[in-house]
């Protein structure tokens, strides 16, 4: 039995869809805080169970009979993310889950300026100490994020950022398909597994490609980080979120997202989608 949390979201929902093309629906369990939102899986024959990362006892029941469990990282802005993940790992242990897969992130590390990377590293430590077989899927930074990470370039003619560095922009759709492939492997690799596209262009390089697509000049400049924060907050953005994003740019500048790995290509059996596909979507959104 394969159990998936977070299947009402885009990433693990797509993974569940891939699995339902390759195994009987009776072999898939979907765990969600609100079972009504998972009706489409129930209609296809999958089992839907209620579960919440803040309710470890309930999760233990939801994970019962699971051979392989895919845990999506929490996106609860008000919650203690690491504590929630610890609850889920303990529930997996108590339920006797055979192998846990966790959606981590490339560059997971306690020293990263990107806060989620710190949480992912802490969660991987929890998994390592659990005694469970586990695999963390260190997915590359999702390429669709470029829709907002490039800033208001269409209006200003300029990509102005607080830092720059190589990022292995990875299609979320590819990461979802890769997770399904791993869940179905006879003997999946254990420990951290890097899942990235094949190239890691910088924001400056992407800006040049953006200019080619729109047929006009689009400049690129680096802005003092605090001034960048002031501008964003002055434009009406929430300072907490702005500083959250600042950590992402700084992590890119420090090289945390620079590496690429052939694992995704191998799992997909094809070349992963390039960052150029995401840029096409960015341009299309402005027309």
C-alpha cells in the first residue's frame, strides 16, 4: 500500500495521478486534513483518510497498513514546521511504515539563508534518527516560481534583485512524476536524493533569454538587499514575506541551488523540462 499526504496540493496531487495510471486504485491511500477536497481520488477508487500533522495519534491511524509513505513538507505559515514533520515521522514509526519518502529541497542545510532549507535539514535529521528506511527528495527550485521571483520586469523593463546565482530551475510536474517512479521502484535509494533539471542558469542569464522572447531590452541589476526590501514593502508587500524571499535570493547567490544531478533524467527516462519552458509561461502571462 502506498500512502500520500498533501495530495490536494499541486505536487503530491500530480504524483497521485501518476500512480493511479500505473497501479490499482485500491493500492493507494490519500491522507488529507479535509477529505472532501480529495473527492476526485475517492471517485477513482482510492482510499481517502483524514489526517493532520498536528494530530500524531490520528496520523498513526491514517498510516496503518502503509508500505511506502510520501510525506509532503508542511506549508502551514502559522505552524511549527519541524514539529509537524516530527509528528508525521513518529506516526509513521508507530504505524510500522516500511519506507518514508519526504519532499525536501535542494540545498537543505542548517546554514542556508533560506528558512525552508533549514527546516528540511532538521526534518532529514529526524528521519535519520527514526530507524525508518527513508528517502528525502531534494527537489530543485520549482521553475514556475519565476512568475514572481523575476519581479515586475514587464512594467519596469528591469529585473532588479538583491542577489544572483545559479539555480537548477526544475519543473514541479517533473518532480511529481519522479516521486511516483521512486515510490514504485523495487529498491529505491535511501537518504538524500537530489532531483533537479539539467542546467542551472543565473537570474542574469534568464533575463537575457527573457529579453529575446519579448523582443525588447530587459535590464538586470543587483540592488542592496535592505533597499530591495524597502522598495518591496513600500509597494505594499508584506515585510515578513519579502524577507522570506530575500533568503531565497541570498541562498542562490551563495550557491545553495547551483548543483545539477542526472537522477531526474534517469527517473523520467527523458530530458527534464528546461527553465526556458517556465520563461515561455512568464512571457505568456504578460500578453
